[in-house]
């Protein structure tokens, strides 16, 4: 698996202001990416208990 194959975008919303969800196919951890204009950020997506959202790995392999 090459470095560009590790993450998969599973959700995208917006054009100028973009919100995306990316899944690490090696660990299953979901990340929230948001960009608005010239600024943006990436953070693990957390559930209501503050734990990272983890997708089943067999779905993303």
C-alpha cells in the first residue's frame, strides 16, 4: 500500500467551504477535514463519549 492509498474520502460537502470525512484504511480511524477560504483543519472524528470513530477495516480494504 503506497502512502497515497492509506486514506479514503468517504464524505464531501460544499464547494467554497468544504467539509470532508476521511478514513485511515490501516487503522479505521475517521478524520474530519474542514476548509474555509485560506484556513483549514484536520482532527479525529469523535463520538459523544469523546472516543475516535472507527470504521470496520474490512469495508475499507
